[in-house]
C-alpha cells in the first residue's frame, strides 16, 4: 500500500474528519473506500461501453429510409 499526500482546505478537512468520526471510521478509510468505489464504477462503465461497441459492430440491424425532416420533428 502506498501513501499519498493531499492538500485540503482546513474547513473541508474538519468536516470530513467529523463525518468520518460519525461513521466510526477514519478519514483515510473514507478516502480509500471512495477511491475503490470510483475505480470500480469506472471499470464497469468502461466494460459496458466496450460491450455496447462490440454489440453494435456485430449487429445486422438496418435503418430504413428517413421519411421526415428536421423541421417536421420540431413542429409545434
């Protein structure tokens, strides 16, 4: 595990420590959990984008002719 140094405004640091104490954890633990969740979400999103691209390339769907104009779509 690596150590990281952060620069955080005093008020933000005080509030974050208060929240950590209310949650019976440490600021370090909260930051570690946040970053783990963030990287997991990003990884899942990247996998989903790759899968969508894969499916779109493999698709045999065809789009029919356009029978409308942009102006017709936006008529009120």
